[in-house]
């Protein structure tokens, strides 16, 4: 289960230390074998076993190219917990050799259990999976850094795009989960921030039942117009369906001829396999060669997390999790992530500050922040919770 | 009136034809060759009037573009076609294609022009090619996403910067071994020796800086920062670098900051920012070095800067996503 034999969590010289011997730096990739999402609505969607991990592995090979020239070698230890594992108990084993750098491919609950484990106090946890606002707000943790954009960053990114388009009257269609409620609240927050209006809102408790059937589309073709017939005019349907229950059924099935944006349709994301600007094309090519599949948002998170560690160790000359943490919070840190600008962490909630892609399934449509949305310090901080709004109080 | 207008136009056409003929006979004036990354063309501009003389179809995704030392040809890397187009500067036609291996991004020639150095962006290699035969002499493994190349004046060293690895790699041209690797700021794009060869300047697009490297000690001796009032720091992305012949002034294109910085290489102070088109990347001097040409990727034009007054004189439209510029006297 825990394959950490021989791992030391500090920066160690190789056994046969000669002048040219590479120093070895461990990175732990921690994931849990969660039950899969089940059958997805579209046959085009897949759920590879190595989601996220493949990005971290490709990233490790890339930072080792730099490391080869500098005498540093990074080793990725992959730890897969069984579904339902006691994360806090397992954390003791992971941290037994000492404080570690963890790339966490864990859901929100498990991430908090890991972060709150006493042994993790001096660890550095790079979260590549969650998007939950709560983890960036009241449930933020000093030892956790978030790589992917929060829900609020995503609705802000879409809102700026829609306002730029003058599509500012929104019909909010909200699914049944708690995360849908958070997303819906973010939609309202973004509307208020950027001068759009939620002109209609409706909850929709879609029961997916069997996802595959020979004539299912006929049912959908009657259900979705019913769900979206609201008798008032709007510009776009903003769907809040974080668990992919029904959102993908909406495009072209709405009662009125309106575009669909939100958690499905036109989405806000850190990465899509269709993105090719700012050298992303080279990244897509490298990833495809390595993993024999397309690069997803979580793969990008894994790649970025490992590159952040590489930068802190090789450019920042840090040798411990505590040193890396301080470096990531400093002005000296900056990582490249194919967004045309250096990415940095917000010190108030340790969320990676980043432009966000606006994408439909096959194409990138835009990238937010949109031109014209201004900020006194950093335009990218127009996305998500800015310093004055943060509810995060980090224990130092 | 219509007939007068007609006369006027055909007269002008006739004059142009005579002009072109006389250039063809006596050798034309200086010309700019601009690679248009998404058009798969090279736009040829007249070096005096900046009118489009020709639009030359190339292979796919033309980016790095240079003239040969004898000015007989302009060479252009076609990233998606894995070759170099050789454009005859007299006939303005592609007369030859040279196989480069995968994804060539930029290129340089040896001092004599006998050898070509090509950065293979997808393969982390520099390919060395015999220009006459097109045969590969060797391939040198370097960092990930190699891009800008610089050749020392003594011909002994080729420097390549790798974007993803964030290094300048110094390659010895006798042994074809990498002899030094210098870590610079994030995503280096271009390397240029100072005219006195004492320093190598490397621009880092995402890092937002220019690293000044001592090529003997292989140490970074200075880092140049840029600050522009009203422009977010993250939009400052240095790429193209050019020095005046006397080495007293450097010009640095700043990408999304839409400006070219004027830097004093003695003090490393930034003296001025010249507003140009959107997302300027590569820079090239006119043959007499009185003008600086700037390829603006997002506005699809070339800005012409007067070097003595350090002012943008005009911008001229070219193809889509202009990447680089070669100048033939």
C-alpha cells in the first residue's frame, strides 16, 4: 500500500556521493482509489486511471531535464490509498520519514484530513484536485496550496466574458448538490461584481437513472425544454451542475434559443486539450507522446505542482518543505503555466493566481481576465476572492 | 474626371513597373522578409517604401527567419513541416527545402554560412546541418523547448536557450558537447552576444527579465528588470534583443506590454519605452542600422523605429501573426 521504502523526506545526497552525484529530492503523489463517477452522459468522456498522475509524471521527467544540468534529481513516489481509507492514519506513515512535499490528488474532505494530521504540520501540500471555494475561504490551511482555479474564479472568468459580450441577463439553472448551491451563489456574486443580472433562477433535480439507452435522447428532448421554459427573456442559461448530472444535455435542448454556459456548455477551466497558445501546443504534444491520451485539467494541475516544486528547489534553492512554502509565498516565486504570464500564489489564501480559459468542447473561445477589467494591483486578481474579500485566516 | 483618374493610376503603375525593372536590373533596394506564422507565407516589403513586393507561400508554420551571410537566400523554419524553406532573394521563390527533423523553431548559421544550427522545439535538440548538402552533421541534446540561438564571433560557441528548462546551453562547436548550462529566469526566448562579445544577453519571457551572462565564467552577472507605469508586471514579456553596432544601446521587445525598451548596456538602466503594435516579439535592424523593425504578432504589422530619435515612425501591415524579420541589403 505505502511504497515508500528507501524514501527520505529531506534533500539527500545520492549514496555514492561523488562530486558529480545528483542530489535526490522526493515528491509524494498521494491519491485515493475513489469509486469512479459511473457512466458519463457522453461516450466521448473518459475517466483514465492516471488522471492527474500522468501530468505529475511528465512534469517530473521535465524538471529532471533541468535537474540533470544542475545535479538534482526528483523522484516521484506514488501512494494510492484504498477507497475509504483513514487518511489521517495513513498520513502518519507518509510523514514517518519527516515533513514531505505532497502532491494531493484528494477530494475536499480527505484533503482537510491530510492537512490537519499532526504529522502534516510542517509538510507542504499542493492540492491539484479540488475547486471548492470553502477550502480557499474558511477552511483554508497554512500547509495547503491550491493549484486549480476555485469555483468563484471560474464564475468570475465566465462573467467577465459574458459582460464583454453584453450577454448580461442570465437564467440560473441549479442542480441538486451542495456544490451546485455554492456555484449558484458564485454566479450571483459574479453578476453583482460585473454588472450582470440573474433575471430568472430555478432549481432542477434531475434524476439521471440509466445513462445509456437506445432512445434516451427522445426523453431528453422533452425533459430539457420543460426544465428551461421560464416565460421570461434572458441572454444565456448559466447552469450549476458540478457533478455532471444533466448540464451536458442542455445545449440545443433549451426551450428558447440561448447559449449554455457554466459547469457545462461554455466552461471556465485551467486547461483543455484544445488549448495551444503560449507554447501550450508543445505541452499537449509532449503529454500525448508520454501518456498516449489527451491532457486534462487535473493532469495540468499535476504537471504544474511538480514544476512548482522544481522551481522552488532549483531556482529558489530551497531544500525543505518549510523553505519551499516560504519561497512560494515570496516575491521571488513565479512559475510558467502556458498562460502568457508568470503564475504566483495569493498570499491570503494560497490559491494559484492564474488566467482562466473560456472553452467550449472543441475550442478555446477566450481567456479571462478580459481586457478592460481593472485592478489596482494585479488584473488577474479580478478572478476569485480578492484580499479584501477573503475569509481565510492562515495560521502562520 | 474618370479618364484623368484612370490615366493617373496607370501612369503610377507604369512608373512602378519601370521602378521594379530598374531594381531588377541594378539590384533592388533593401528588403524585409517577414514570416507570418499562421498564414504560411513570408511577406516581402520594400526597404524604402515599405510596400509589399511579394507574398511568398511557405510550408507550414513559418517562424524563425534569417538571411544567409552572402544574402543570396533567406531561410525560414517551417515548424509543422519539419523543414527549412530556402528563399532565393533574387527571384523571391522557394528554391529548396532542407529537412531539419521535428518542429524547427529558430535557426542560425555559422560565420561562413556553411553550417546551419536549428532548434527542434519538440525534441529538445539542436540539429547541425551542412547547408550545401542538407546532410545532418550532428544533433545535440539540450533542454526542453529549445528556441533562440546565438553564435559567438569566433565561431567556437553556439548558445541555445530552452524555454521549458529555463537555461542557456553553451555548445562547443568542435566537440558538439554542451560545456555549460546557465539557469536564467523562466521561459528564455532569445540569446544575443553584445557587439564586444563580453556578455550574452538572454531574455526571459515569463520571468519578465533579461539575464546578462559572462560567457567565460558562465555566471549571470546582472538581471535587467522592466517597470512600466500603468502596465501590470505580468504583461512584461521580453523576447527580441538587438544592439546598435557601437554597443551603446540595446532594444528589447516586451511582448504583451506592447513596447520596445531602450536599455543602456553600460548602466543596464532602461532609458525609454517605445509604444509599438501588440505583442512585439522579434526585432531586426535595417541594413544601415538606421531603423529597427518590430514584428507585432497580434496586430499583424511591423513597426518601424527610427534608431537615432528612438521613435516609432510608422507601422505597415503584413500577414497574420508575424513572427520574425530578416533583412537583405
